[in-house]
C-alpha cells in the first residue's frame, strides 16, 4: 500500500511538472499610447492604450504624440509600398510590423512584400524599426513566438515584450 501512494505521488508530481502553462511576464511599465493601423490587439496590460489611425495619419506631424505605431498583418501589403519607407526611416518613434519576419520590405523602397515575408514557425512573429537620432543607424528588433506556436497567449507575450522595448527607448 505504501508503494501505491508513493507511485501515485510521483505520477502527480511528474504530470504537474509537464504542465503546458507558462507564466509570461506582463509589461508593468509606464502608460503607453500606441497608434495602430488595423485592428487593435487584445492584451492584458491596462496601461497600454491603442488608437486606430490611417496610413495618411502616419505621414503627419501628429504621429509623434504616440509612443509607437503597430501595423497589423492585414495591412502589411500597403505598408510595404515605397512611399512609406521614408516615413519609417525618418520617424522619431518606432514602427512594429505584426506577423512578418523581416523589416526589409518596409524599409527598402524597391522590395516587394509577398508571402515569402510572412511569419512561419522558426521566424520572427513581429519586427520593429527605429532610426537612431544619435548616429542615424537603423535599429531593428525581432520577436519570436514561444516554442514557435501561434496561440493567443504566445501572441500576447510578444506584445508584452514589444511594450517593454518601447518603454526602454525613453523617447
């Protein structure tokens, strides 16, 4: 009987150690105001506010009142049009492109965005760019999904890391 309880205890402990639940860190920094071209994401952070904007608005002076701009997957083709490359490269706030693996079709005028630039397992899920004001160098960030699995929880975790990056820029 002793062995039965011992075996049962070992099984329970072993199975709980294999639990798929992970504890991702939420962004806990300052309040952020982020412009979004597309549908604002669902996130757990209450101090992050999203405002829907259009492509016309990102070329205006008013975009600088935001902490960053997110461009969602359904808008990536338009975002890669050559007239916007200068906007991203000359911006004083970062731009983040969701569900793509590279910033190249957005920052090089003659590069076409197509299915080869979409996210696939093993690639970044989101990328960000900002030209440094000090040395005019292009900074870029890539954010992969946990275990390359596209789940709501893993996508929320990517946004938490993006928010941390924005906060660390101290713009």
